C-alpha cells in the first residue's frame, strides 16, 4: 500500500468530514465539543475512503458523494463512542488518546453518540441539495445506509455482542460470524455499495461489491481479534488484551491465532477474486482491500 497515496486519501476524507461538523457555540456547546472531539481523534477513515474510491471506480463525479462520506464516518464514530462506555467495553483509550466518556463523562458521551447518529442522517439528506444529484440514487443510498447501520446491520451485530458478554455465554462460530459480519462488515458494505449506487452501477455490480465488502469487513474484524492478542499498543492506540480480560469469545479463542490468520487471508483473497470479476479499474482501491489483512494497527 502506497503510504503517500493513503495519506492523501485520508486528508481528502478529513476535509469532507470536517465541513459537516457543527460549530462549538450556543447552549449545547459541550455536547458539540464532545462530538467534534470523537470525530477529530483521527483514525484511518477507511469507510469514507472506500466510498469515495468506489464512486470513482464506477465513473462517479461531483459532490453528491460528500454528504454520505461524512455521514458514514459519523455513524462509525457514534458506534465507537458508545462501544467505549463503561457499560460496554469500558475502554479508556482510543487512537492514542483518552476516550470521549473519560473526558466528558458518561452521560455526555451517550448524548454525543446519539447526536452523531442523528447528524449522520441530517448530513446524508443534504445530498438532495447538490446540483445535478440523481434523486432516485440518493433515496436508494439513504435506504441502504439506514439498513446497514440499524437493527439488521451494525446495531444488531453490536447488540448480539453485548448480549453474549452480559450473559457470559459461550457463543459458537456461527453466532460470532453473525456478529462480525454485522458489527463491522455492514458499514463496509454500506460504504462500497453506496459509492456504487451514487455512481450509477448496475444491480449485478452492487451485488458483487456487497460480497466483497462483507468479506473485507469480516476479515478486518478477525484481524482486530488478532491484534488484541499480539498487537503493539503504541501502534494500535489502545490497550491490548481487553478481550481476554473480559473473557470474551473471539475468532482467536475459537480457532487460535494461526487459523484466524489463515481464514482472514482466504477471505481477503476471495474478496479480490470477486472484485476483479467486476471488471472496473481502481488500483488504489484494490491495494487498499489487500492491505486490510496482515495490518499492525
């Protein structure tokens, strides 16, 4: 993966996202500050980058993609703010700095997460105001974003994860895959498919992209399970070993490190095979998919 290209892609995503963040003024300035703190913590911006590059791959032009790029990062960050809460993973650090609830308190962090989710859809709706926007494509993209972030997408996967932890129950590989495919895979699907929808891709093409994204997202989460065991805290920006400490069932606890690495690599290879079948060129996006596996942060 070309680091210079990736840096440019991240900076482009940041420019878009920051345009839609609220000004820290007025009576709700504290919650706005908490919202901006969580989003400006950095991160890889994988989802908006996937969205933008898929949009370009199918010949998309113009600014209609931008509200959705910002929206998907807002949804991702709301999930992280809530995930870090004491009632859930109780993480004190993310991306190398203190988590939102540590800085602003748990109540304000809950509200910041809620605010980000609401803002995401306020922002995505602004795509209708973009000159030349195809209204039917925007509607389809909004519908897909709603589905993949909701009860039968990311939220559903997260809920199953929390349910298993609260009940201290052993889950099998089938349920764990459901959690990974939804908790992580669903928003990767949303990113890539929405980029394709807004560029006018066919149903067959978006179906293939959906398969690619699900494989990439699931492999990405398996890598996350691996990094929690053998990652470098300085590189990943948060404490390792939290899964073990919480007696959490992960891909690693079920299959072990060697098998987890093997399965993640196979998913990545399968994703690339399907990606190449689509027949559209975007070398950067292809390399990005490959680089998601075997990462160190």
